[in-house]
C-alpha cells in the first residue's frame, strides 16, 4: 500500500486554503499574546500569530518534530493536553480538534486550568454542511485523509461548551471557495462569504468562547464615572447628588466641552461644595464626545470605567445594576439599552426611535453580537479591557466623534462579551440635546461602512498572495518539508502579523478621523 503523503505535501498543495486560515486567526488573535494551539500541525498558524509565548500540541510526532525545527522560538509538544505543563494562556486554539476527539466535553474541561477570566477559546470546525463535499475531495485525492470522529453542528458545539463551563461569545463563518480560482476566489471569500444567509454556506466555522469566572465583590473594585458635559450647567449638581457610591471608592470625572452657559464655573462650585467626594474636573482638549471620553478615561483611576451622559436622561440611580452585571461576569461590556422599557413622552422622537432600531440591526450583524441600542450613552467596562482597546486602536484609527463606537468596535475585536442592560429613559430637565439628529445619522452610517471592511470584509485589507512555486527537496513532491515551506512563506506571513503592520496601515489610509471630528 502506498504510504500517505506527509502534512507538508498537503500544506503545499492547498496553500491558498491555509493562508485563508491564517488571515482568519490573525483577525481573531492579536499579536504578542500567550497562545496555546491544540492540533497545531506544522505550526504555521501559531507562528503567524507572533505570540509572546506560543505552545503547540499535536498527536503526530513527525509533524511536531518538523514544526520545532521550523519554529525554534516556539514550543511544541507531541501528545495530548495531559502532556502540557499547566500554565495560563490568553488564547487557546482548537484547530479542527473537536471533530477528531472521542470525548469533546472531557477535552474542554481539561483546558479549564489553562484559562484565566479573560482567556478566549477559538474553536475551528468544518461546517457539517460540507461533510459530503470534503468526503468526495478526500476520495479524489484533493485533500488530506482525515477520518473525523464527529461532525459537530454549531448547536452541538455550544452545548458542549456550556456543559464544560464556557460561554459562547461570537460565531463567525469564512471561506466559500477553498480553492484558488482566479477572480472567483476573491469574489466569494472576500465579498460574499461575510454576507447574511450566504455565510451559512461557508466551510469554516470559528467559535469564540470564554470560561465561566468567579464573581468579584464590590468592595474589591474602585469605580470611575465619566460625565462629559457641554452646556449642562443645570445638571451638574444633580449628577453629583444622585450618583450612588459604587465599589470601594467612586471617582467622578467631569469633562467640560467648550460650554457657553457657565458649565465650567458650575463644576468648580459643585466640587468645592462636595469636598468629601473624589471629583476631577477636566477641560476637553478637542471637540466631540469621543474626544471627551478619551481624555477622561486617560485620567481615570478606577478598576471599572463608566460613562454617564450629563443630561441624566439615564438615571444615575441605575448605575449599580451595570456594576453588578460586570462583577457577576454576565458580560465584559455592559451596554445600556433604552428600547426595552416604556419611555417618557418627550424622551425620544419617533424618527430617533426608528433610527435606533435600524442601527441596532446593522451593528448587531457587524459586531456578531446582539445589541438592541447602540446609541445609549451609558457603557461600563473594566479598565484593563479599555487599555487593550487603546493598545489596539491603530486597527480602526481615531475615527469616532461620539465615543460609543470606539469602545464597541474595540471590545468586539477583542472578542469580549457584550450584554445589554435595560434602563429607564427619562425626559431632559435642563437644556437641549447637543446632537444634530440628521447629520449624526449620516455620520453613523459612514462609521458603519468604515467598520464593515475592518470587521467583516477584512480579507480585502490583505488578500493572501498568489501561491508561488515551492522549492523542491529532492524530486518527489511528498518530500516537501515544513522547514522549507516556512522559509518560503516567512516574507509573506510575518509582515502581516506585526503590530501596526502593513495591512493595517493600508486599511487606515482613508481614516475617517478628520472627516468626522470636524463635523461635531
């Protein structure tokens, strides 16, 4: 019987498909993280992610040996999870591993000691719809022979994750056309694959999940409440008086945005009158609420960061619900939703209500997480997650004049769990809105289209280069080694994974920051 081809043979033959896998993993896992890859094969994905610490595990000893030779800066283990030294990782990748596992729940439970509260499991499965197609390709010698034990439907994977102590965060699908066919491959994989309904036909299914984590006590955290204010003089005193004690210590940060009604003087008066409270006053350096949020959070000292609009249409008395949900690990980004409870008659116009519903649908699809109200000003997250958003802000650029979407897009890119918190929406008692409704609606649509390419059509930012002829090792194609493939591909894969790499800069040439900020 003819000996089976080694993985390096299939890696060379189906190089385009594997490059698409690399791009998908790069979109999900930022560089510089601690990464564990179960089912790592020759280490091509692990190496492309540029981890600060990378460990790969595979059951094929020959593949592990070749991977270690090709990537000596990474660590590879032959065997199973039981052979890995227990340490915690930021990301754990399971590359088609669940489909080849006898007991899926047991494997997922074995991974719990390797997780901290912010760890993300990234599970890659083939879509069960592709089972007959891949079986035929295998019989025709077009793909690597792989006798999968279980073809998991998405619901089955979700069930296993729940039983093993994980929550599903996002589900993404990619790759409609696994083979490189000129023109068609780019059309199908870059532009058609992300579209609703069509994406159910994709071959690859990526599931991001988080481990259940122990709740935190309120006395263990400090809280910073950011209150951007422009022409809100009549609401400053009420904001201080009505804001409850949150956590072990509460810091109130007022950011004044070039008011003309004496808001700054009122802030100073209120601070002097409440010397027992920790109140920080800042004058906004730029324009727009987004600039105020960034300026205020830069000075925040709390473990938890909150935004409270100075119009007080979201009652400050409801802030403890946000803190409780965050500390109970219900989500990692608590987003206020005004569209659940009935609201007071003058709180929101009909046109605004319809627009809010429409944007909720658009942004829910864009972020791959369900949101009912993207425009509520109250948002709560851990400071450490905000710092990660800042560290990765180059991916989107300084584009958001509102402040909401810098956070929403950033937290979604980090695969953090977003949860809606229903709130009661009240009438204004002082002043008038600073929002120009129709102009803001146009800006929101432009931001949605801007983020569309970053979050859904990211393949358009860096399409895998054409497969080039691979150097031969001997005369038989089956003798291609992972080391030679690594040398050939190094110049193509590695530049795309560096922080602020070329593909990120190319996608930012038309940053919207100047176009948007000068309109707010």
